[in-house]
C-alpha cells in the first residue's frame, strides 16, 4: 500500500492540475449603474463562436455574468431606449444591432456607441474602451480586485459633444465620430490616410481624448488606449455602465460597486475551486480506502 499511495497521490495531483489549467475561462460581470434600463449586446470576432448570450436586458442596478473561453475576442456595448414586443420587430435609439430582438445573434451595433473590446489569450488578455465609433454611455473596464489597469470613459461625453456631432437636438443621446458625421479619409483613417503615419488626431477626436484619456479616440490611438492583464486578475473583468466615480480611484472591491445591488456579485472562480477541492478529496479518499 505504501507504494500505491505516492503513485495515486501523483495521479490525483495531475488530475487536479489538469482541471485547473483546462478551465481557461474569463468571466465578464456586466453592471448597469445607469438610472435607466439598458440592453447590453455582445458580438464575437470574425470566425469566433457566439457566447451563450448575445443580448439581454439589465434594469438599473442589475448585473449579469457571462463566461468566455480562452481565444475569444469580441466587443460589448449597451443599447438604450429600446422597445421590444412580440407583435413587431424591436428597436433601440442607440446601439441597435438590427435584429429586432433582444439577442443580437452575431450582428454589431449601429454607431454612435461606446464599445468595450476584448482579446483573450492563454497567458494575457487585451482590452480597451473605444470611442472610434462614437459614444452613447459612460463605461469602464476593471480587472479583478483592481489588479489590472482600469480602461474606459467615466464622464458624460454627450455634455461635451460639439453640436455638429450630436445625436438628438434638445437633449443629446449620443455623440457621433467625425468619420460618421462627415466621412472623409482624414477622419476615417482610410484611403491614403490608412496608416499611423498619415492619420493623425483631429480637433474632433481630441474632444473624446480630452474627456476620456484612457479610451480609443481614433483608429490609431493604440499607445495610450489598449491595456493588457495577466496573472491572478486576468480571468475576471467588470464592465460598468455609468460608473459613480473616477475609475482610477476605485476598484471592484469598493463599496460604490458592491452596493449597486442587494445581491453580491457572483464569484465563479470560487465556485470552481470549491468543486475541484471536493473532487480532489473524494479521489484521495477512494485511493486510501
């Protein structure tokens, strides 16, 4: 029996290690801290399978967690002022994905819209908040427990939006990009301007950059706008719409985020670890019996 135990223990250890390494899952906890209902949409990158949901409703103060596997890339946004019923196709005032339904089913948003963009690797994740396609709501991305840098735009850009870019006259509901408003290669970084050397910030993109320095303001705004996350915090991201305070001074463990709902945010990593511990000790008891 003395020779069996070390071998059995090694088998269990390898099984435990395999299970933990095989579960390369990233969890996105999406929080609606706006005073109104939103309808988040999710679009996978080209050739990448859709996630378990591609659109859903979040009332004010609600959250929902979505899991994505390693290798997934895609974008996430919020739709506003939506009307959905069974009698006719639905529609959203901003961020509409054109399906007429709550689920976007592989369709992207109609600009202007604030975008959260992710590329999930095996060892490192990349993420950013983009205003290249315009802006509709404040949004920040945080890694677990503030381990990773905060990306996003916490301010209301609609209040700072130049009149010629506004969507909605009396009370702007979104702010268009100069590309969407005027076209032109110099604004869209296309044609002869389709390179970092030729396409430079414009007075309009600087409006976005000044208001939201940690967000993409135009197509080649990579240096100060894309973030990476590795290690313990890389598997957990919180995406908050309409954050209450400057995200650089807050983390997902702060009371302002914890108190958004009476229910604590889910912790799937902890549930997984608990399940694996149960399996480990069950196998250990079997080999020792």
